[in-house]
C-alpha cells in the first residue's frame, strides 16, 4: 500500500530528515496502537515522539499523510521479513510457511498490527470515503497468485481460480488477526497452524507430489 500523497517536485530528503520521518512514523504507530486512531492526534503523536507538533507538520502535510506513511512502512517491513523465509521452499511448503510467518509478525510486532488495523478501519479521505479497501490489496493478491502459479507449473496444486483463492486467503488472515485482537488470550499461532492446514488442503493436487 503506497501513499496517495507523493511529494511531487520536492528534493530528496536528507539523511537527517529521513531519520526524523522514521522517528515520527514510529511514534505514530505506538500512539495509534496504545490510544486508538481517534485519540491519536498530531499533538498526541508529537508528545510520544518528544517533538513539537510543528516538527510533524514540517515533515507531513497532516494526519492523513502520516497515517499513510505508517501503513506503507508497516507493510514494507512485513514483506522484508516474511519474503526471505519463503525463498527456496517447495510450493506447498511456501504456501504453509507464508501463513505461519505472517502470524508470527503479529506476535513479534503486535503494536504494528494493532495500528494498521486501526488505520485501515478508520482513515478516511476528505470526501468521507474510507482511504483503504479491498482494491488496495492488489499487490498482496498478485503475490499469492505467483505462489499458486508456481505450484501449478510443478503439478503439486490442483486447478482453481487463483484470484478467488488469493482473496479468500487475505480475508482469512485479516479475520485471524481481528479475532486475536478481540480475544487477546487466544493462541494466534495455533489458529495459524489450522489455517495453514486448511489452505494447503484446499490447493493441493491429490495426484501430485508434496
């Protein structure tokens, strides 16, 4: 998910400016995770970051752009940590490990998961429409479809509509995290194990090799 507010015509930010932006984004994530989207005003985020509200306004045009930077940073971080775990795996192992690796992100980066859930649910454009929706999952869907195409080419996956499965998988992952947030005592990794088993069973070619 990328920001809609690309800095047109602006010079490349300096190392110090980039570091300050990262500091503000990290503070915004912590504030949203702890206080919720509605209470995460720029003033509250500034207090968490230990800077003035003016410093935030210098780097971001407003709360919308800052929240978009949070979402982009969170998803980029997840991809950078999860993708290397899938490299070199056989297709079915890759499909299973993907579910488990994403769930593990929830355990090791809980605040990020809480924050992104709050932002995606509540952030709206100036016209009142939700900023994020199913259309913003396109990159994720394409990644899943790539896994399925690889499995089909090797004969280990049955024939099925790759887009339908991709949409179903992402909805299942979202529901998994939603349930975990609503029921903090639930076992996230046990849920992920069951989900991974279901996904593999759904796509496996009974006549193919593992």
